[in-house]
């Protein structure tokens, strides 16, 4: 008999969308706990310890951005935001607050399931936040040994370049905002120095991409940040 998947917490107040999402998730053998309000959702997140949160931003009691902020004071629960808000500022704010992924409405249920499965795989592959080896396509990264290869060619990176690559590897397949990268790689006092990031990302692409003008691995999320492609990960 097939084992049921992890418990997913859904915070969505749309009375038409909520049952559709529940049916879709349960059809993939996930257990679903669905609520309409942010405060109730936070209570269930603490008491039931779900494996992943799917969160709408436009809630009737407290805004979804506030839900993320409050949750991140005590939990690393993976969060996928579903929202009709498609402005870059909304997406960036949600990711900076601590969301792991963002999907704008309307969306396909196939795309949602792809994001859910990818995020759960990422959590499962990173026990304690540690990952030693990453590969996608011809790009291979050995984090512990600090070695990078493209095919059989070893790529020599500076310390900053490797720290930037490492942060993207740890979030492979997910967008990392400019602010998050600057804070992680350079420090909190550099979060406004976005030109540093542009320069070093250009250097990474030059050393790793076969065509830096049409990157295969380091994808730009316009106005938001960067995403390291995770397709074909073994």
C-alpha cells in the first residue's frame, strides 16, 4: 500500500480555489490541512508541524507577508506563495521575508505540483542545511572540496565567486533575491550595493557558461534576483 505523503498546510481564503487545491494535492497522496485565515494558519503551523506551507497573501485577517515574517521568527517551514499580486516588489518582499518560492495567479495545477515536489526534494536533500555535491548538465560543484567543473574542465573561482555560487547551489531551482545574495555573500552592510552582484554574476557566467549572453545555468529573474537552473539534477 502506498504511503501517504507529508502533511501540507494550505492557507487560502478563496472558497472556490481552496477545494480545488485540496483535491489536487490529495490526488498526489499528500495530506492537506486547509484554513482560511493567517492567524489560524500560524497556530496550525506550530501545533501540527506540516512539511510545507502553501500561502495566499490576500487573507481576511492578517496579510500573508506578515504570516511569513511571524513564521520565520521560529520556523524554517518551506513556503510557497500563491498570489494574484504579480508586481516585482511583492515577489521580492515575500522572498526577502523568507518565502522559498512564488507562483502568481492564475497558475496551472501541474506547475504548482512541480514546485511542491521540487521544494520537498530540496528539503529532503539538505538535512541540517548541508549539501556537499551538486550537478546539473555539465556543471559539477563540490562544496566541501571547493572545486567546480564544467565537463572535464576545472574552473578556478575567486573566494567571492565561489561563495556566490555556493549560495545559488544551496537554493538551486529557486529564485534568490538581490538582497539575500548580497547579505549572504558580502554582509548586511552591502545590501544596497547591487553593482557588486552584477559584476560577480557576469564573472561567473563568463567562466562557466558556454554562451554568457544566453545563460544555461545562471538565470536572471528580472528585478528580483537570480536562479540556478536545477533541471536534470541527478
